[in-house]
């Protein structure tokens, strides 16, 4: 709101016309910053909803490339190799993708956000439940192997998990 008497605003006194335009633009920009951010969030959400399949495919590609140095083709081939389900159980990826399992002995991951691997130690695709259990099993195996041999009952999850781990042993 300008001065009704036509006098310049005090903050613009002594400025050239060009400097006044820049200062006014900056003030306007800062004043409406939250509105612009809200509008941008709304438009982004709308775009993601309208292009859901494309956005999810791009996210999968980025996730695989950044964390495992793998491609979506590798993921699709691995999923076909596993008959479209988790390598240890029959869980199929409904709405959520399967997780990429890797050898933590080669590339340990930490909760600080760094979950990147070398790409050479990836094993298979597991559901969230099996991936968590395999992680615990690997930790237990380190302790148990010093005590003796584990002989699980055939057909159990443990039997499948040990066979799975054995098939991906590093050379």
C-alpha cells in the first residue's frame, strides 16, 4: 500500500528507480514465498497422482542405481528368476516392491542413511519380513558357527534361508 500523498516510502528514499524496482520485487517475492511453496506442493502432488506409474518406475530405477548399482532390467530378471515372489517365501509384491538383499559382510549398511553397496554382493529379492529375518540370522550365524553345525528341519523357513545364503556365498 503506497503513501496516499505521493511521497516515496521511507525504505526506498535515496534509491535509483532501478534499485527501487529490485527492492520491491524482492520484498514481494519474500512476502509470497509460502504461497508459492504451497502451490508447488499441490502441483507436485497432482502430477504424481496423474502419472503414478511413471513416477514409481523412475523411483525404482533411481533406488536400484544409487543403492545397488543395478538396473530395472536386473530387478525384473531377478523377479522372473524367482517366479515373481520372494526368494524365501511365496510373498508377491502387491503394491510394494521386494527388497534387494545383499551380503552385509561385504557392504555393511548403517541407520545413518548410507545404505549404498558395491553392487557385487547383491543376492536376491526378499519381502520385508524375510529380509529382516535374514539380517538377524546372519548375525546369529556368526556366533553359532563357532559352537557347531545347525541342522534345520527340511521344508522350514530356516532350511530355505540357510540354502539361500549358502547359494550366494562369496568366493
